[in-house]
């Protein structure tokens, strides 16, 4: 009886690209003394706000199922923090779903987003480069979840948008921009 350990899968393609070509490029471009000073991607947060979830729980469950298919990780249902009578919303009602991706799943999602999903967006000219905050993080929105190949178009009952936030260790907007551009993020030309 042999006791072989299963071979671990190879690292994601974009992780390899980061360590082999992006780190030396960023180190040279910004004059870092050490390769560990180069900015890196720490997490990706994908959020789907489901306003209709306050009235119908099935809408939230469907959004959670679809977000789970897209990201490969089970989403967390977010709930209202306080009641707002104008929106017919009570405290604790489900209002959305979110996933925080790290490590392997983060790089695999980023690869699928850039190489498969974004080219499927109709009339796509790139993402807006003004979505950076002061701390080196980048956020943008997608209007429909059907651009991901994991979602079967015939089974979609409600077209739902999502927000995607990239959290980095970059100290400035320029460092974060160069990092994401190095991964292949298609920014609009100014």
C-alpha cells in the first residue's frame, strides 16, 4: 500500500506573472530597495446589492447561488443595519450578498474576469481609471452577471449587477494603477 501525497496544483497563472515579471518591473519603476516593498493584491471583494431582497428572500438566495458559481466560494448574506421606512426596510432583513477572495481563488477570479468576462461586455472600452481611492484600492461596477461563463443565460430570472473592489498594499494611486495594469486590467485611455 503506497502512501503518496497528492501533487499540489500549479500556482495560478497571474500569481506566477506577479512574482516573475511584475515585482521586478515595479521595483525598478518606483525605485524600491527591496522586492517586498512592491505593492501586491491582498484581496478582492465582490458585492451584489439586492434591494428586492427585503420583500422576497428567494431573490437573495438566487443572487447568492449565482455569486457562488462566479467566485467559487460561498457568499455571505448581508443584512440591513437599521430600519428605513421609506424603503420598507426593517433592521436585519437581507439586502445583499458578498464574497471576500484571497490567495488562489483571488488570482483565479481575476484571471477569469480579465481574460473571459470583460471581453464579453457589450461595447466595452475599458474600465474607468478614476475608481482609485487614496489608499491604493480600486473599485468598479458591472451591470450584469451574465458576462461570466458560469452563469447559464436561460436560468437567469433577474439581471443583477455587482461591485468589485481590489485591495492592494500600494501606498499611492500610481502604484496601484501600475500593479493592476501589469495584471492586464483594461483601463480606458484618458
